[in-house]
C-alpha cells in the first residue's frame, strides 16, 4: 500500500465504491511534472555563463579582468579551474580547465578565493571536508605561471575551525573568515600568519540558529576597512584591520543567509545567497539599506558574487548532470528594486 492516495473511496453508507480509486501514480506523475517545470523555469532565469566541470560543487568564482576569464574553486576537487567567457560560454559550450591542484592540499576542499590584482596572484582558502572542522590554510598562486607562492596553515591543534572566504587589502595582507569560530585570520603578503581578529560582536546573537554559520563573505573597501557578513545572524560588520575595531552596520532589510560579497561600487555591495541582495550606503557603511533582490536559479544556491564589465554574476554552488561533467552556472544578476527593505 502507498497510503491514503491508494485507498478505495467509500460511499455515504461506508461501503467501498467499486472502480473508483485515487491514482497514486497519477498524483506522483503530476508532482514530478510540476517539479520539472519549476526547475526548467528557474534554469531559464540564469542567463550569464554556463560551463561543464568536474564535481557537483563549486563554492566561489571571481572574474579575472586581466586574464579575461572566470576562476572558480572546485570544492571537492580541492583546486581552481578557469572558464573562458567567450561566445561559446554564453551558449553553454564552455568547459573548465583546472589550473591549480596543489598536492600539499590534496584531500581538502577549496572554498573562497580572491584575485589580488596589483600583485597578480590568486588567494585560495582550504578547509577540511565538511563536519571535520580542523584543517585551515591559505594558499597563494601566481596568476601567470600558477606557481605556488605560499601555503600557510591557520589552524592550531584542538581548534574547531572552518575557513570560508578571503579578501586582500591594498598592501597585500589577506583576511580569512572562520565560519565556525567567527573570527578573522590576518596573513602577511609573504604568507606569515600575523594574528587573529576576534570580537564579541561577531557572536552577539545568542543561540545555535543564529550561529550555525558564522562569519562568511568578506571584502576590502578602498576606504581602508573590511565588510564582513554573518550568515546565520544576518549582521554586516565594518572592521578596521589596523585597530581591530568592529562596528555593526545598521542595515534596513535582512541579510540572513548572506554568503559571498562583492563591491559593485564604493556605495553598493552585492551579497550573494538565497536570495542575492543589493545593499547601498550613503554614509561610508555606518548604515545601509537593502535596495534590490535577485532570485535566479535558487535551487542551485547562490554562493559568491563577482563583477564583469559592470554586470554582477552570481556563482551557484550546485552543478547538475548525470555524467562525470556537471553543468555549472554563473548567472548574470538583474536586481529587482525594493520599494521598502525586506
């Protein structure tokens, strides 16, 4: 038996009505068609760039303007792939090419990445596979030769960590968020761990549901500070990396489930996630307002944002396909204006 949908219907006197059954198979078929239609609709909202790549999960992607390519972290592949965004890519014909597969990080997952353009290098975060919460490292690679510049361990014995995203300042210092411990590691341009930024405000909201995923997306603002989002709590922090002062940006609107960050301009910030949001500030990020929203192929889960030629592209973590190669999506985001923060 498959439950109530397959039981015989009964008449007013309680006797079975012969020949009348609810078709369980029909119901399931209709549901399957509805799901397929919904997925097809969501896929059609992606636009942008789709490409074939190994593995189900690609956590982060950034546009390398000088190289004319997107660079994406391959999560379980533990490295980085490049995607050329030509005419073929727009038609869904592109295929990734792996450019970083560091043997000293084998068995780890590759997460956030940042392009340090002035120094022509790529910064890449490595973590333990999910639910292990031990290994944490930052790698740096030359964008021309892909020669490794350094691989710096961030964790200490017995510490529970999950490094997630990275940003670089104008001097080449790197800042890595810890989504498990809600702190920020600071690494020098030559790979020396300089210290850790901790603050009680990072965990100001009590309870597991507000801290399941802590500090996540991070970006360096040209005015000399970091903007960092707390995924479960929905807070946006303004962090002075020199004094380690932390301020909570007063945001009108919700940033819960916010993931990767990207500046569209000094006054406009993109917060990738479910959904992705456009946030604007007119007072140097003391306060801000959520002014736009982009949903796109939400079943793929937006995880990072990047800007190419003035357009915002949202990387989606989940690939689809039955073969070894999965189709991955960098959706061009068009934000729907919000009349009021939501």
